[in-house]
């Protein structure tokens, strides 16, 4: 495609491409920051750091990867990212949904009515059937909406919002599913907890939020609960068993191999980037020799002019051609040294690429002969 070699197109690309890459980089950074500052991902990361299975596999200093993908579909939000520690990585998928405050109030009223009927032991009321088919854990809805979460980061706004009653359409979120995996065959479901590990049955859960302060407190209490699990008793090296010492040695080796693999990955990325730069960009902007170019052949035709051959000779040989054509520069100066059957001469040419007509034109031509060492302007 000839238009890609056009100097104006190349100049435009040198401006547009960096601007586009800067914009995309800023957008990627902003989206990642927003996704990680969301209460859903913050809760998920807290749960991951508190889970012993994740810590055993990933090691210490668990943190999310660079890529955090968010998808939304019919009120369900899914975050996909990787968490990595000092010894391993895990793929993480967080799925969350919401219910409005008014809907949760309706569910709460249904539960309250159920408890009253069960306590009254009404003969025509099947309490067991109700409890077996009750669908949700009301206490799982403890995550504020992202808009509310951002507002309460400001202490002044937090105090103002805390006093207000929850609007009927306010969204209260929950983590519907949190799972990690090494591959498609090995998955661990962290949330929701199985029925056997729940401290309460589903029908025993409550929803008694009335003000925004209640939402904030419930969220912070749950966060503190998981953060409390992060505190572990420190073992001194001499207090460890032989198996624990060997495990520590293996852990250090895994960490060293991981560091080495990370370095190799960066090296590969650097060389791959350098290769792509050379193949895609450098070949288009690299200077090319004047020799055998279009402007070179124009210069040779001018040297064959009778006024030149009268001094140099009808037969001559090109000894040297010095000069380069830069794709982004429309002007080029070059020199040609010839050895004729009468005399030797050096020619200097100044030419310019005419964008409108798409050809090179030689604007100036100088000749310096060996016999008289005099420079003559021919054009």
C-alpha cells in the first residue's frame, strides 16, 4: 500500500499512535483502579487473603494481577482477574448481584410472618416446606452500591448520608459466587459457604437495615471479620518441626523459580517488543541509501548531459554515492563521485520530494572537477 509510505501519513502516525497509546493506557489504568476500588472486589480480595487454601497455594503478599475484567448482564456483575503471591497464581471469578431495599424488606416481612406462624403452630401451615424452599440468605446482602461507597470515603459526606433513611430503590449487593482455580479441572468455591459451614440457617437470617449508616456498619463489620482471620501466630524458626523447615525451603525455591520465570517473561516481552518495533515501525522510518533510488537515477541522467560529459568524458563510472533518504523529510542532499575517461568529478545534488505530484525533483546541482578544483553550479 503506497499511501502507508507517504511522508505525511508517517508524520501523522508518529503523533496519532503515541496519543492513542497514551489514551488507552490511561483508560486501562482508570478502569482497573475503579474495578479494584469497588466494594465487591474489595470484599473478594479480603476473603481470598483470609482463606488458608488460597494462602497455602499462592503464598504471602497476595495481590490482584494487572488485568481486571468486568462484565455486566441483567443486574449481574462478574469480575475476572488473577491473584498472585510469592509462590503461585490463581484465576479468580467473582459474581455479584443486587436486590433493592424494598425487595429485601418484603423478604424480611415474609420471614417474620413465617416465624409467627411457626411459633403459633398453625395446623394448616407447613413450616418445613417453607424452610426447605427459602431461597436466599438475607445477611449476604451487605455490600453498598459503588456510588454510595465512593461518597462515604469523604468523611463529611459520610456523616451527612449516614443520617438519611435508605431509599426504596437503593441497591444492596452480595457476592453470589467467589471461586478460584488453577485450571478448568481444579476449582475451589469460597463463597457462598455450604449449608454445613453456615453459622445460621437461611431462614434464620435477618434484614433489619433502615438507614445508610446501617449499610456502612454491616459492610465494615463483615470486612473486620475477614481481616481478623489474617492475623496468625508467628512461629520462630527454631520452633518449627522438620517438616515445616523442609516446607519453608521448598517455598523459598518456588519463590526463586518464580522470580527467575518472571525475569525471563520480561526479557521475552522486551525482545518481542523490539522485534515488533523493527518490523512494523523502524522499517518505515529508517533512512534508505540514495544509491539506486529514483532521485539517484535522475542525477545520473543529468551527469550524462553533454555539458557535463564535455569535461568528464562520455564514458564514466560511479565510484561513490553518499547520502540517505529519510522518509519523514522531504528534502535530501547527496554527493556522487565519478571517474570519467577525461577527468574525475564530484557532484552535489539538492532535491525535494513534491507531495502534490508525487515525484522527486533535483533543484540544485554542483560539479567539482579534479583538474581545476573549481566548483561550478549547473542547476
